[in-house]
């Protein structure tokens, strides 16, 4: 026998009242149709894949501040002109340049075995060959407990665990502590060098590089090297077997003075509110071990192609769409901070910002941090994106991407099209970050999501900023 819950008349009236009084969508039928057309066009276009192919092949690795990054800026400006952007410019800034140089690292006890390692950004050179016993630390917490000068004449090795693969990259921040601050404690302890387990989720003998953190205004004065996860596993097994560990290493990494970097700016000028800016982008630089396809050639390609498809529409959207190819992200968000400083007087006109910088797998979620009155607009954008397999996430999620952090801190609203990052930390900052890891169909899905959402944000009259 079917059972029914009693429903009061007042409850029914409330349901019908809510339904009848629901606010109309801020997206017009014409805008919705255009957004859906952009999605279909993007899904059938090779533009994004062609862009990332060109960047990684014609320019290659693009370490922040290097000659290669300068070539990448010229490449980005020429691409913007070729794709029909209304305004193309390069905004330069100065930065300190760190160069990796040559490295060798070898296990010398209990036997000879080459290790696969890479210097971490900001590390100092070894003035001569370092031959020393190794002191094993299970994790970063064990290293932070050492006393001053306790490691004099030793090499410190900080273990840890390989990151668990996850859609969101959960665990990166915690694992990254050994890379960022480990040197401060090893150096305080008097160590001759620090070796850490790579921050990554892979099981390949590819070490992960990355930037360390400064201690105030000071950088490391010792070599700091990340070894691959299999090599770290091997060192752990030897330690657990009570084998004496020693290493030999020599690193040439060092700072080489001030150089120029810059951000490439590509604008599609708005038809009615050209002073209002919808900012999207990715970072143009990469680490030098691979060709920077996933991190972040893909992001540059996704956002540039999305904007270029919008530029092909019969009419420009109301607001200006700005693509920023940020420089020197990997070495400390330097381009992001330079942009925020250079445009500080005009940040009130930046109505929303977002970045693609989490690989090239499909977008699965849309999150936002806009004022409450604009939430319905983002909710309705998510409905249009839903056939792409994208769900609506939180409406009070700060962020927008690494290079958006300085803008968000100044009050610029953000959205983020979250990508599936399950393989991201297999490739991140390694020699394995190459073009073959990008699936053209997955890249096209990203471009479709960006093209539709950015068009709708640029063509709306809804105030995304305002009071929260």
C-alpha cells in the first residue's frame, strides 16, 4: 500500500509562490544560443591544440627570465595579432634570474648507484664536490625538530610519501612543505646539502623541480635537490635495513642577477563597456625539464583559443575580454604581482578574473566568488555548461588560479573552471611534461567551457563585483 506524507495547504502555497516568483534568468535567449554555438564550434576546432603544439615545439622550455621566455613573449604577441585580437602589448618587469646548471648526485654507500635528481629553484651551488654521510628524516616534521648545527658536515635527506592521486590535487600543499621550507632547517642544522623526495604522485624516475620559499629576504646557501620517488623509496628501504647511507653530489645552480620578463596582453575590446575587463589567462613560462605542455602551455592555449573564438562572432560582447599570458609564474608569481601593481589604479574595472593552470584534462566543476546578486548568473552559466559534464560547485570559493591571487586579494571577483587533475602531479615540473600527454578532445572541452562562460560574463549587464 502506498504511503503519502500529509502536505499542508500553507506548504503548497509556499511551493507555488516560490515557483511563480523565481527571478528570470539574466541570460537572454539570444545569449544562450550564442554560448551554445561557441561550445559546438570549440568542440570541433583544433585551434587550441595547434596553439600548444606551436608553443612547445617552436619555443620549447621557457624558464622564467630566460632567453626562451623572451622568445615566448614574442611568440604570444605575434599569435595575438594573427588571431585578430584588437590590442596586443607586452608589459615588461624585472626579476632575479636563477639558472639550474649541471648536477650529478650518486649514492656512494652502501654501494655506488646514480640517483635521478634535480636542483630546486633558488638553491645554491656546491663550491666543490660534497661527499658526506646522510642523515635520514622520515618527514619534514622530523627535520624541523633538529637543533642548530646538529647536521654539520652531513647531507640531510627528507623522505615523506608520494602524493595520492586525486581529482583536485589534494595533498600537494602539505607535501610541498619539504620542498619549500626544508632548506631553512637543514641549513640551520649546518647540513652541507639537502635532498628531498620529489613532490609528485608518479612512480617514474623523473624528479620534480619547483621553487623554494625565501626566509625573509634570504635564499638557501646550500644545494637543495629533489630525487625521484623510486629513488626516495630505495633510500628508505636502505635506511630501514640499517645500511649506512652516504652520497656524493655537485650542483652548479645559482642566481645570475636581474633580467627582464613580462606579461603578454591580448584584448578583445568591448562594444558597450570597453573599460570593464573580464580577465582570463595562463602562465607563459615553464620549468626547464620538459616543454611545459601541461604546465602551462595548455592553459595559454585554452584561454587564448576561447577568446579568439569569441572574437570571430559577428559582434563583440559588451565588456572587454583580456587574455594575459603571465610571465615568471613558476618562480614566484612574479608576472601576476607585476600585473596587479601596474594596473592597480584600474582594478575596480576588472569585473571578474580566472586562470587555467591545472593541466589539460576535462573541466568538471564551476566555482565562483562573486557578489550574491550575481550568483544566479553563474548558476545559469553552469546549466549551459552541464552537457559538457560540468557541475556547479561552491558560490563562495576564493581563488581563480595562482596568477589571479594578487587580483583576488584586491577584491576582483573570480570564477574557476576546475579541471580533473588526477594525472597532473605525475607530470608537474618533470621531464615528462610534454605535448603527447595532452588529449586534443579533452583540451577542446576546456576551450568550449571557457568560450561559453567568458562570453556570457562579458556580454551581461550584471554587476559581478559590488557588495558581497
